[in-house]
C-alpha cells in the first residue's frame, strides 16, 4: 500500500508497518529500513495456507541471494502470484455486489504478505495482528490495492500472451475489485480497503487509517480501482462485451466519486510554501492521481467513441492529468531536477514508489493529443531519472536529501514503466536504454549485488536495505510490480537484453550527501525531537544552526571534477543571508525565502539551494558564514548535496558486456571522454528532451559533447 503524510495511505512497504500515511511509512522506513526483524505476527506452518492460524511468524534476514540465470524464454513467471491467490465467499453486505455474484459467489484475492520459509516456501500472512479465536487480522487478509494491481498483471499477461488461465484470473480479480467498491449510497464509487479471510469487509481497521471508513472519500484504492477497471474494460471489450459493460458501469461509478470529491475542486489552487499547487488531485497526490489516469486513459482510448455517458471519464482524465503535470518542477540544476513531485503538500519530498506520474502523463498526452502533458514527463525522465540512477537508484524517498534509501520493487517498476511510456510517446531510443539500465535493478544492480527477481519462480524480494541486506519475503505488492516490469521487458526485447546482461554496478559518480552536523567551527548542532517535519525529513536526524558572524566548515569528498554544491536549508518566509566559500574561493551568497505556508504541515521548507559557483577539482572543504549585515538571521543547514557536473553510472555483466550513462547538469555543452582504448563500443548522445543528437561507433576512446542537460549512453 502507499504512504502519504499526514493522513493518507501507503503502499505495502516491505516491513509490515501499520501506518498507511506518507508520514508513517517514510518515518518507519527511516527508523527500521526494511525491518528485517519485523513485528511478530501469527502464521501457520511453512507454505501457502488457506487461512490464518495461531503460531509465531519468524522474520529472518536473507542468508543467500537468489541464484538466477535469465531464461531464454519469457521473463514473466506468474507462479508465485498464482500461489498468493485465495478465495472468499462474502456474506450478504449492503452496498456491495459484483458481476454474477449469485451465480459465482466465490471471489478471488491475493494474500497481502508472503513470509519466506526454509526451502523456498512462503507463508501467506494478513495485515496487522491476528486474533486466533476469530481468525481475523487487525487489518485483513486481502486489500483493494493489491487485488486491483494483481488484476492489471493478469490482464496484461493475457493480452500479451493469449494465456487463457490469465484471462480467467483477470476476470475473477476484476470481479473481486468491483465487490470492494461501494455500489450504492452517499459513498458510492469509493472503495473499502480491507477484507477478512471469510469475506467480511473491514472498513475501519486497526490501527485507524484515513479515510475512516475507508470508502468515505477518494483514496489510493479508489484510484487503483479505476486503473484496474480501465485496463480491464479495454481487454474485455471485444472478448466479453457483457462483462466489459459491467466494468464500464463501475468505472463510471468511480468517476462520479471523483467528481463528488477531488474533482469538485477542479480549477482551484492552494499554496504550498509560496508555490501555487492544484487542489483537485486525489488525496492531494500526483502519485495516486497518476494511477487513476492510467486506467482512465486505457478506458477512453478503448471506447469506440466518447458518448455523453463517458464524457465524465474523458474530463476526469484531462483534469487529473493537468493536476499531475502541474507538480513538475525544477530543471537539471535546481531541485527537484525536473521531477514531477508526488504530493501537493510538500515541495521537499519525492519517492520512487508510485512514481508513475511520467507514465500517466505520457498515456494521457497520447489519448488526448496534448503535448503540454508530455513535457513534464520528458523532464522527469531525462533530468531527474538520470540524477537518480547516478546517485544510487530508485530510493524510497528523497526528502529532499536521499534519506530513505531502502529500495523496493514498487519504486523500481514505477521508474521502468515511466521511462518506457515516455520513450514510446517520444520515440526516444535513449530513454529505452535508460529503462533497460533501470530494470537491471531486478537482476543485480541493486545494493545487494544480487538479483531480486527469479524468473524460475516469479518471486520478487520485498526490497533491499541501504547496507545491501535483502528482505527475502515476497508479498503481493513486490510480486505484482516485479511482474509488471517483466511483462514490459517481455514486450521490449531490446530493453530486456540490457536489463539482463548488465547485472553489476562497476562505478557511480553522482549526487552525494554530506551531513551539516559533521561541521567544525562555531555553529550549533540542531537535533529535532522528530526528524519528520510533517512534509520532509532531516537528513541524519540533525542539522546545523549558524548565527550571524558564526562560521563552520564541512569536509566533502574530493570528487573527480567540478561539482555543484546545494546546501539543504530550512528556508522560511524571512530571509537569512549566508556566505559560502571553499578555501580562498567564494562559492556564493545565499538569501533564500519561501512564501506563504499554506497547506503544508510546517512553516518553512527544507530546500536545496544551489551555490552559483562550482566547487573546484580536489577541493575538500565548504565553509558557511552567517552574515552580520543586511538580512541577517540564523541559517539552518540540514546537509550539503554535492553533485558532479557530469554524472556517471557504469554497469557491467558477463562476457564483457558493459554500459555507461553520462548525464550533464551544465548549462553549456560539455565535452566528456567515452569509450575504452582497444575496445569497440557505440555511443548515442541525446539532448535535454531525449532526442538523438548523434550516434557513433567507436574503436577505442573518444570525446563527445553532451548538450546542456543532455545525456549519452555507451554500450560495449
């Protein structure tokens, strides 16, 4: 499930964490990473089970990586997801029904979690503590977020392969997703999140999640239901018109719920620390809204024509996409480096999970024939994603420093899907290459150095910690998103070839974080009682306060060339001036301020503010001095983001395969050395819009010129 601060729902993070808020999930992820020692829950003996029973669950850290040899055939293996599926026959429940429920009373759902057991077995587990007397979980066994996304997996697999068993599973899961949608009354169209093993709905789980009850307002699960219904309709439109008509009716019901809630504010704006932000996004999120857009785009695109009954779906598609696009910000040199931010309530937060905003914008731009929606998706793909890859990959959260560096399949898949969608919309072969490099995360280029997906079993690990430990559990969310990437790779052999052949990280030279509290001098270390501000997080849980006239120096890595330095400052509405130097070199004077707090949770914002001059080659110190004159006041520094002018990621694999990404943050053309003496390679150079500028076959080392904000891909 997905995370949202302060009162919305998260994704199923690898740790079994009760909070379903952005704040809760990110805070717990920071404190416990993947929590390889998880909160004990009850479970049955090893292996899949039909339902819960008493007994302690043991959550042991992984002791050996997956041993994977990519098969010659398809990568997508649905065996493990099949094993997570179970059935429930719900009791009569007012407001809840589905297609042919009287004739087919049993519904199909995936279990939420799957804990690893010896011998490669997995134990299916629900969410929250288990009551051994009732067999009920504090949350439930099944949830709307996973049943909808599992439906998307089976729909795509059926459409892609023609496999009849996948058609059957898609049909059953779509029926189940529709059952969770409230069909009548004031909350019609919204969705109950949790169900117990016997089919009883649990609209108010423990701990409390918002909205409460879970079908009382738009939510992540409302958005994901629209995603599944839209893709389901497109797949079944010709194969089963009666079922497709039912799915269309339910999608229209979901659109009506959007119109009643989120979209009733279409055209209205709020303020977030001085920035105008759309007020009509689902739970104020571009992330949640994007997943609704994926379904709405599939639905509208599949319609023979848009009649009066579907004008609302087309309008909802356009309106949500406009809101998502409005959260694109920054450029190659300024935070958030061209990314589409996920949450209107924070200028300081980005996360990899649910980051399908570029994919959604690409889909909407094509269906609606609107280039304006594609532009921010291109910026995200070219500028931000290259920065992310060079820095370390699909981190759970940059807030704004990369402090949530746990990585999960949901985040990796979201980046892959976005790159492929934008590549398809623009025709950019360079973005397809980036998609292959990103997807290699599943085959070894993560911090564990080992595969997180096994094509022989369909198991996807629940994630990798910053220190390289992997979580061997394989719950529904990780399994689903691993498979979504594999289906995409099966449909793109060129991208799959890169992903499966480049399995090791040979070198990285990207953004690094230096903690301000490590400084020496006359500043004062600030240690907040809670590292989470309500909209972002203090890197390292602390910062440095520099009063007027005080001075403090921070040691930074020497680096390989010129670098930009971006102090992450607590920027308020009142200007505080500071001067920054390195040795005898002045890097610049900063006097930032933000506007009205508005809808954000705390006054001011933690924001990277770039210094105008570069840090010299070999320089290892940065000094901040609080101004004595002019706009004084204290300067509060969270961390320094130090970024090379040319960011690099080098990957390697068996049989001498290698690939390198070089991405420029410079405002002018930048010459760079590429290739290796005595080895043949190909290099393609792309501009800031992902367009091919030049391609060369090299017989050794050479120099190419990167356009401003552009990138190059070198393959050997």
